[in-house]
């Protein structure tokens, strides 16, 4: 298949370019190619050439060219979507060769293109170039999974990726006006894919070269029979030279970019941030490639023991950080006469604090920084930052995001190999910028601009890596800053829940995204959850863990530090209450804490057990305030729709967490009063839906703007049934003591199944489920009946009560008076038979006969018994 694919691609490319004899299968001389691109780039600075070279699209066949460009675009898109099973090492290598050659042609064409008659083609060519760059990381990743030998057969030419990106980064200025926005998005995509390609390729090279050094040493020791402690000369050091040469190329590129930045920004007041972003994107990709490689402990030890290599890496990282430091200070800090950050009088005292004796110098410096950062006062360029926040400066948004990611890579590397001579004072500025922007995000009342996710993702990545340091610090020294970071996570996660409205879920897996905007928001929220978990690693101190639990507990009761309105949970009208986004953030973070505990983080067990009673009570308090008919309505159309979380989504999250807690009684010991609430909640919530179905109550909001949300109601019904099943299974004795509450909730859930929208009529049926939705709900309720049967030792004497209620509703004596349609009844029948299986003829069934008397209910019972005996009851026959 690879050969056929490449043959088709070759034919399309040959049709596009006027030069004859274009062979995409040959591996080019990249030194020569890069030299030619550099010459073309130098010409572009002084003006475009008047002569059109040979390697450009033909002028008289625009329509045919566009057709072939579109064909190439579809071919490469197909390659991106191809399953990994179809990408072998050989085929991936072939694909990469063809695509790199195609990139070479496209870049040259973009640099040489000057024909006005075909002015729309440059943008099409650039789109194809972006797609090529998108395919390369996909192929590199796939080849790395199948390459078990550790060879670099599919390695990417990193210098080409850098030079080609720098050469075409300003080409969007020649695109038509109507393609301006799309071209801007394409430029950012090009930067992103190039950075990712650098990460994968550098990781592959670092892994291969360091691994070969380890293999060579073992082989030499085995051959010479050297003792483990014997000193031997370094060998295979040249293996890393190819990688380290890349850092030299990046250093040179950084110096050029820095010179240009100083001339344009500091003197003329303008700058091409995309060129700077291209350099930072490649460098942070290289740093993250090294960091990913050093996740291997043996690689870390080998590199740490190699003085020469560590010196080169420290030098490269320091060069990157100096470059980054200058850009951040020049771009985002107001000019200060002293050129230094202003700090409080406590600075000297904090530096003299006793640090842990085992901390290395680099970590000690950062520990002092973490203590100082909360006292430093930085003069940020808030006007520029607000432009970035509102999405008005897309280039600056991407530029800042790349700076965040580069800093996070250095923070990760410092933990792995203890970097020295790193300007840690820079991170005070980075932290302050991240806090400023994230707090603005938490206070906003509208969906963020799509360009805002550039810096949002980068800021959260930086905070996540910073969280790895707290287990290494003195808790009393860093507790205030730690608490501030936890509070920031609560606020931002809560705002994400508000922006997601009715789509907010504890777990985004399997969730269908309505748009690209909501998809990016879901991904961002998941990154926030990952960052929050990083602050509770296994080595975290009890003081830090206690700070997390206290912060979450305060959030759940609506108490926010530093805010005058201390209680952010209100009842509202008779239709239901509302909570702030901070409360919703506390609920989501509580779920993250429980997930950590249930997946093996035993260090949380003691702290959680001490506070679980209070946390459960807080969840019930939220449900109590929010319950009402409005939770069953769809999103309200309002200019303040994003100001507060959707009440229905918050209730659903609370019920899910309570179910999770009930499912694990070993970790979470709930009191008897909490079991009472668990059994009461399903009935209390769905009695409002029952009222809507029967009486057609209209909300104060108005049904014209917020229709019945059937999808949400089905999800809440399912999790409510799961909550009852969990209580019956894991807390049978406590549930039996509250059997009346269980019967009431099951009755309410059963009554909701009476009203089904069979004929799609308006009016009262607008609050009814469709047939398939009602069947799904009935299947959930059936499991409750079956769980009662499983716990017959506790519930045998109460089984006839559940059966009696079912028969009454089936015969049309329920609140709606509709009975159960055939499809719903069939879904319920296995559970009803399970109840019959518990009933004895002498006691429970006799009681039912007495209660029903003569009429349809007794006939229904007789029919049920007959069906049960013929189709369900086990008689011992095989």
C-alpha cells in the first residue's frame, strides 16, 4: 500500500511543478538544501527576485494545479488518519522521505513565488506545507512504537525543520485578504507541528545515543572483565555530538532573533513575534525531548555522571533561559529604573530561612524563590496582557504560550538532572503573569477566544511542573504559596464548569463535543485536573495535603478566602438555587482527590478519612440548595449564561461523587444520617420532574427559552439508580433501617416512567421521554429490583412492597394514570421477576392478595406469577 500511495503522490507533485524529473524518493543533501533556502531567505529580506525560477508552479494551468493541490491535501489527510497497524517501520520511512521532499519543493515555491496571475496559489501551497508538517510527527510517533531495535531509521532532519519554519514564517503577508484569519491559524498550526516534531525527533535521538553509550560501556566492561568500580576512559561520546550540534544551531538562531527583536521592539516599537515563536518552539521541543528521555532512571544517572555532556546541556539551557528571560522582561514588564524586581522587606529574612540539608543548590535556590515570590511586586504590562486575554493579539498569545512551555521544560529538567546557573528569578515573573491571566479567566463571563487557549495551555503546563517541587520543600516555608496555587486551580476549574454549562461532566471520556470551541475547553479542563493531581504526589507532606482538603472543604460550603460574600450557595426561588463557579471547582477537585486515593495513592487515606464526613455533608448541602424543576431544563439563554455553573450539572456531579464514596466503604465510612440522605436524594430530585409531567408546572424562567433536557434527565436517572444499587449492595443493614426512604425513591422513579412521548404531541408530553429513553431508564430501575433480590437476607420481608407499587402503576393507578407502555414494561420485567422470586406464597403473596382484593391488580399478579413460573423460575432442571 505504501508504494501505491507514494506513486499517486509522485504523479500529483509532478503535475504541480514545472520542473521535470522531480523524484520524491531520493534522500536530499540537507546541508545543500538548507544553504539554498538560506540564500532565498536572504533575498527575501531585500526584495523578491524579478525572475521566476524553475521550481515554481506552472502559470497557465491554475485550475489543474488547484485540483492536484487538493488531491495531495486529501492524500496527506488520509495518511494522518491511517491506523497505526498499517504503518510499519519501512513504510513510515518511505512516507517521511516523500513528504520531506515535497516540503522542500513547497518551501522553495513559497520563497520564489511572485506571479500576480496566480496570487491565490501561495495560500494553497502553504496549507499543503502545514499538512506535510502535521503528518511528520504522526509518522515519527508510529515508527517509534514499532521500532524495537532502537535505530533511528525514521529520524527527522531537525535543522531542516528549523530553517524551513524560519524561512516561511512571514509568508502570510502575501496571502489574499479574505484568507487572513485562516492563514493566521495555519501559521500557528505550522509552529505547533514543528515543535512537536522537534520533541519526537530529539527524544528519539537522545534515547538512541544515550542508550548506545550505555551499551558500549557494558560491552567494554564485559570484554575487559573490569570490576564495576574500575575507572575507564569515556567512549562513544561522539554519539551525542549530532544532537548537541542542534543546540549550537538554535543558539545561533536565538542570537539573530534577539538582535532583530532589540532593533524592532526596543527602538521602533514593533516586532514579528512569530519569528521569535519559531525559535522558542523548536528549542522547547528539544528540551522536552531531552526531558522525556530522562524519565528513564538509568539514562539520568548516565548523563549526570558525564561532566562534559552536563556542561554542554547546562550551557544550552542557560542560553535558552537568558533568551527567554530577556523576551519576557522586555515584552511583559514595565520599565523599572533599577532594572530589578521590587520585593518586600521580608526578602532578606526569607533567604536566611533554614532549608532542608538534602536539597541540592539548584533546588535550594528555587525554594528561596518560592518563598519570595508571594512577596514580590511586579509591574506587568497589563494592557498587553489584557489584549492577549481577549484574543486581540493572536501572535502575542502564541508567543506567551511558547514561553510558558519552555519554562516548564526547564523546571522539569532541573528536577531530573539538577541544572546549575539557572536564573530562577525569572520564574517569579512567569508565575505572576500566569496568575494574572488565569484569575482574569476565572472572573470572565464569556467563552474565551480560541487564540486564548495558546497561553492557557502553556500557563497550566508551567503550574503543573511547578507542583512537582513542593514535596521537596519545607512545608511550613511553602504552605502559603502552595495554598494560593490550589485556590487558583479551584477557581479556574470552576470557571471551566461554568463555561461548559449543561455539558459539564466529571469525566470527559466518551463525551461528544458540540464544537471545536467546547472540545478545546474540555481538553483544557482535563489539563487542569492533571495539574491539580500533581500537587498531591505520593511524597507530598501531610501539611500540604491538609491544605488541599481544607481548601476543597471551604469551597464546597461556598467560602472563598478574600471575598466579602462568604457564602456562595443560595436557594434562589422555589424553582431551585445556584452556586458559584468556585463551589463547582471544589466538587470537581474532590473527585480528583478520590480518584487518586482509589487508584493507589495511599498517602491520602488518613487525611481523607478524617474529613470524609464533612465532605459528604457538604455535597448533600449543595444538592439540597439546588434541587428544583430548573435542573431539568436546558441551558438558559442569557447574556450571563456563563456567569454561574448550570445547577443540573452540579447536582449530577454531586450524585456521582456520592455514589463513588458509597461504592468504597473500606476507604469511606459514612454515618447513618448520610445513608438516609443517599436514599432520599433520588426521590427528592425526581419528584420535580414528576410534577412537571403531571401538572405541567411552568418555570419562572419560561419554557419558551429553556426546553426540557431529556438527555440530562436520563443521565441523572441512571446515576440515581446506581446510587440506590450501591447503597443496597454495600450498606444493606443501614438501608434496611431506612426502608421507607428506599421505597419512596423507587416509587418516584417508577412513576416517572408512566409518561412517555409515544405520539410526539405537545403540551404535557413536552416533559416526557421518548420511548428509547424511557426504556433505558427502565433498565436502570430494573437493576435496583435485582439488587434487592441479591440482598434478600435484608429485604425479603419488604419485597412485596416494591412489587405492589409496580402492579399499581402497571394497572394505571399511578399519579399520571397512564400505566406502563409495552417497551418499558418489558425492560422492567426481569427485575419484577426477581422480586417475585423473593416472595413466598404463604406470606408476601398472601399479603398482596389481601391488599389488592378483587380487580385488575389481583389479575395482574396472577399473570405475573404464571409468567414467572413458566419463564423465569429455576426448577432444578438442566
